């Protein structure tokens, strides 16, 4: 029995058998059916995605005894000769080794004569971008005055390197890289017809290693069969290709989630002890984090995730442990690490550094979040960090939800008096900002007391409702907590601040102001202008120690301290040296 390598044995013989290039095959079939075949085509795309295959099928379709047909029979003389590469009218030329002008001159001579036995002469010029400039010019002359019944197919992995004048005379087809699903599907089909038992995990490893090229996928399958025989196991393929076990990636994810440098170093140590290639590991990590990022953004069942069905729950699980921003950051760090590993000596050092950066990257996350908030952006669910990354982030109290609903005013009006609230028993505590539960708001007593004093003041319950409606913004919540009192006068909702809080009163960004206005309107039931005012006369000079105490109570300052673990070294008044 003659042996044929798998990729050749399973070369598609009809347009319908070509996987994943329907945009090309459909257009070609239409052209054949409507008798509008062009003189020149460019088939562009990465290696092993079906360019030569499609070119041969087109040649057969044009010259089949039953044709021209979109469905060549593959049994007539013409079809068989083309398949065998012995047809006189179908010339396959490798431009990489025939790149000179002489070859193209020869070619022009050849195409000058009518086809010997068929309807068309088909010239398949492989690696067409490798032609020299003179050869390209000679080819161009031919394309400018195309001989009757000659079809040129320029197959290339680098269409951008073809000269513009040639490109403009040919119809361009962009063959796309094949997806993980397309490659693994084809591997499975072929394994079945070869009576091969292969683990789904092994198929996945092969399909991923193929990186979009079906020929590469099939060559790898061939290697795996030579290595493992009729039963191909996951571990064997990993061993063959030097691909790390998925459990190593689990360990990596654990180490990052736990922010444990020790575990990361242990992981590198183990990889080296096992004789793993660190660069391969890094590539695998990139692939894994890319999958996690896609799973996080599009969901784990997205077609864009390069993983078999049974791995997807695990991806969902991993992805849920990090915020989207974290995953993006990890992905970038890994790409940089990969670059370092490739270009610099001492891969161990660079991998360790890369993993350390991964572990520390998460600590940076809250900074962006906090800065965003300082700019008045509302916290988004996306930005919320998973519990593992920040210590002591607890869920918001359940009543936070009801307090911000339509019946808020009534619900809050029934709440105990402000003095009781200060004691903050869980059942009666005022709703805290939902996203920032562990960061205590500054004591509500300032507002509570002043609201009681305020002549013509707003009912405490209404102010509470406004606060409840704005609890998702740490900035606005803090802002309201610092107000000394508020009142409604002449269609204005006035918020008063003491003069030492001037900076706070002035810094509220427009969007935040707009949110405040909306909340006031909802609670009060009428549109009001929101004005921020400074108390006149009340502003006694604050002593240094008191200033420091207030600063320490400030929720934003506290959040900063808690997240970044800093210390307040000195508190200065604005303008003070
Ligand atoms: N789209 C596809 N559908 C089915 N099989 C394919 C496809 N692409 C590649 N193959 C398999 O890979 C083998 C090589 O494909 P082909 O020669 O068409 O690739 P190519 O795009 O011309 O690659 P290169 O740029 O390296 O010349 C085929 O024999 C076939 O087994
Ligand atoms: Mg080819
Ligand atoms: Zn035929």
C-alpha cells in the first residue's frame, strides 16, 4: 500500500471540501457559473490555509470533461492529470526558485499558445511575491494583454509585497487563517477516517499549535501518530510538542490570584526541573490569558475562545477571578516577557521578572479605579474587583437596593433618627456606597446635626434619600458627607460647606454635578438648580491637629491609605509651604 502523508491524502478535491474559505469558493463558483472567470487572481493568506488547493480545484473546474463546472468530477483524464500534476495545460511554478526574468519570458512563450488539450491554460505561480522586479514587469506585460483562455493564479503569503501594478490587474482573494474550531474539527474528521483514537485534549493541543494553518495542524497530527501509534493521548502530544500541562497554567493563575511571588518562583523552578522550555511556557501562558480575556469580554462559549468545550467551565472560573483590566494588563506583560525571553540571555531571570510583574500588576488596579472616581466617573461593574484581589471588600448591605428604588423616600423616612444612625447597627445603618463597603463614610453626625439646625432645612430623610440615590459614586457620597447643611430656597437646592472645605466644594466635576441635580429632582419631585455655597462667618480657623484629624477621616484619603498602604506624613493648608 502506498503511503501518502495525511495533508496530501486529505487535500480537498472540490470547493465544498475546502474548510472555512467560503467567501472565496462561493465567488469562484459564481464566476464559473456565469462564465466570468478573470484573467488573473491573487490568492493571499498565511501558509497552509488552502491557496494551492483552491487553485488546483479552479483549474479542474475549468477543464473538467464535464465542465466548466463548479463541481469537477475528479475522474476524467483532465481532473486526474491535474491531481497528479501531469497536466500540460496546468503549470505550477514555484516563484521562489524560478524568480528570474528568463523563467517569466519562458512562461510568456508558453502561454502564448492555445491550450493543448483543455479549455484553459492555468498558471499557478506559488510564492509570487518572490519574483524579481524584472520578472514582475515581464509578468505585468502578459497581464496587460492577457492571452485568450489563460488564467493566472498568483498564490502568496505576502500580497503586500506584490507590485502595485500587478495587484491592480488581478482579482484579490484573501484566504483567512483557520479558527481553532475549524482546525480541530478537521483533525477529528481525519482521525476518524484513519481509525485513530485521539483524546479531545490532544486534538486541542494540536489545533492550537497549528496557529491557524490547517496544513501545520495535519503535519502535527502526522507526527503525533508516528510518536504514539493508534491511540494518541493528551500527555503524549504535550510531550511531543513541549507544551506544558494545563495544570501548570492553573498553578500560574493561582499564584497570581493569591499574589504569591513565592508560588510563582516555585513554578519556574519546577518548569526548569522538568526540562520545560521557558519560552514555550510563556507562549502557553499568553494563549491562556488571551482565552481568559476573550472569555471575560465575550463569554467562555464564544467562538473566539480557542478551547474545546470541556475546558470552557475552567476558563470561566479563571476569568471570573480577575477584572478585565487585570487580564489586559497580564496579557501585555506576558507579551513583553515573551519578547524578553526571545531577545535576552538568561530566560529564567526574565520569566521570573515577568511573573513578578504579573503578581504586582493587580495592586495597580485600584489606582486607575480611584483616579477614575476622583474624576467623577461612576464605578462600573466591570471595574469592580473580584474579592480575591482586595482585602475585606464586603458585599453592600441588602437594603441599599431598596433604598435606591422608587419607594426610597418612604423607606428612609421610617428609618430611625440621625443620632441612632451614627451607632450603625447593621439592621438600621444607612445604606453605604454599594461599591465601597469597607471604606467607612465619614461620620454622618456633621450633616445630621446641621440638618436639624437648619432653618427652612431639608428634611433629613430627603437628604438621606439623595445620598442613597448617589451611593454608587464614592465622590458624590463623600461630597455630601462634607456638606454642613442644605436648604431649598427660590428653586435652588443649596449645599453649604465650611470654608476649609472650599477645595472640595469647588472641585466637583460637571458630570457629578449633573448626577446630583438628577438625584435631587427625583427625591424632591421638582427640578431645582443645585448651588454649592460656602458658609459665611462659620469658618473659624482650624487648628493643625484638627485639620489632620479631618483629613484622616476623609473617605478618599482613607481609601488611598487602605489601598496603597501609605502614611500621612504632613497635612498642609492650600498655599502653605
Ligand atoms: N481550507 C482548507 N480546507 C481543507 N484542507 C486544507 C485547507 N487548507 C489547507 N488544508 C490542508 O493543508 C494542505 C495544504 O494546503 P495548501 O497547499 O492548499 O495550502 P497553501 O495555502 O497553498 O499553503 P502555502 O502557502 O504553504 O503554499 C492541504 O493538502 C489540505 O490537506
Ligand atoms: Mg501553496
Ligand atoms: Zn473532470
